[in-house]
């Protein structure tokens, strides 16, 4: 369906109208609805618009539309001196109650050097909300309410044949696009992965007991160039398999990890050490990324749909993704 849009732009206490340029993205995964970029030309003399909204070209503007304006952010183009060095986008969190793994992941991300985590939240348990509130107050987390499931029938999978609905996987693709542009001039590097995934440098490659992304990125920049996209191999650790630690190593009882941890609901990533064999047929696409958001036009779940930068595969002996699910 072809729809024309009008952009209503507030600039210096004046309301301007321009015709929106609609670019429907290819990452809809055969669902009826998907993401689109609508570009709004700025009127002459308007360098810094304050608010904007969209309307169908045939609709009439009324005062009821005034509360639908969005603030225009990220207007200062930056190439350095970003507020954050590493930001992680987690999309989309729905019906979430895996408290223990959430805490472990957020703490691990901080050890890896992450300064900011953006969570696109549909709904969660009360215990999860307490955790989100704590890390928000701490300054690590930004929780973005994700209301698409209230507007459309969302699918719980990536294809309509697996889970019928109007839009792919709780509206994940619009969320990923939003995070790219939300943090484009706020962070040097942006990572796109789920809460049960961690991109970990391999210590033998760095001669460090716990190398972080701070040590990893200079290595990747030297190999592939700075401010690019780096793609990491997926390694699955199933939560239905528990193996003892290798060799003489041993895990302390759960009660010693931190007091009361054995009573916290959720998956303990330290207890799941069995790795599924790599499946060659999916090895090339079930990957996640750390990227320069300023070089991306549109992301995909496991890659880039449209970009001005290249995406390089990272050797698994340098760094790989651990997916505990």
C-alpha cells in the first residue's frame, strides 16, 4: 500500500509542513507490517527544529494532534568525544522474569567496559522491574517503553509460518532501527545483541585474565580499520544441560556466589558449560555485532541491511559470542 505523508515541523515557534519521503525497509520478514524511514525535508531558515509529527497526506490537522509531537534529538553531529564508549541495545524484552541472568549479564557488560545499556521493554515481572529500576538509578540503563504490542498483533517468532502476527518478533526491527539513531551521536560503538548473549574476548589472545572490549576493539581496528562493523560467531550453551567444570576446577556452591543467589529466579550462566557443536549451515548468519552507528542506515538482526561501512567477521579465537539459552 502506497501512503503519502506530511511532516509537521515546529521550528522557532512556527509550524511548517513538508512532504515526507517514505523508504520502506526490506527487513519485514514477510509480515504485513515492518519498519520504514520517513525523511522530512527542513524548510528554509530552519536549522534546529524542536518537534515533529507525521500525518497521512489526506488527513486534517486538529488541536488533538498537538500531543503527538516528538522532540527532535541528536541534532549535533559528532565524530568524537561521545558520552559513552560502548552501548548495548537489548530488544525486545517481553514477559521477562529471568532475574538472575539479567543481573549477571548487566554486571558482566560493565566488566567488559560497557557504559550504557538500552532496553526496549514491553512487560516484565515485578522482580525484573526492581532490577531495571536499580540499574536505571545507577546510570547504566535506559528503559524505553515499547508499546507496539498494544497497537499490533505481534509475532513471537521471526516468520509468520512459525508464529502468526502483524509484525516480526514483538516489533524487534523498528526497535533496532530506533536504537541506531537514538545513540548515533551518543556512543562510539554500539552492540546489538540479546540479554542472554555476551560477546567475550578470548584471554589467550590478549594475555589477560579478563580482557574487555576496551582491549578488544583496538585489535579489531588494527586488523579491519576503525569505526567499522565487527561480527561475532554464535556459540550456544543450552540451559537444559549442566556439566561439571573441566579438570581440577570446581564451582563454589550457589549460596557462596552471593548471599541468597540460590533463591533468585532465573538462569545461572555459570552452571551451563556445555557448548553445542557449531552448525555450519547457520554459522554465517546467526551472528551479532559491535558497530559504528554513524555508518549504519538500517540494521538487521544478524547483520546490516544498509550501511556505509563494512562488516568484518571476527576470528572466534579472538572473540566470540556466548549464547546461554
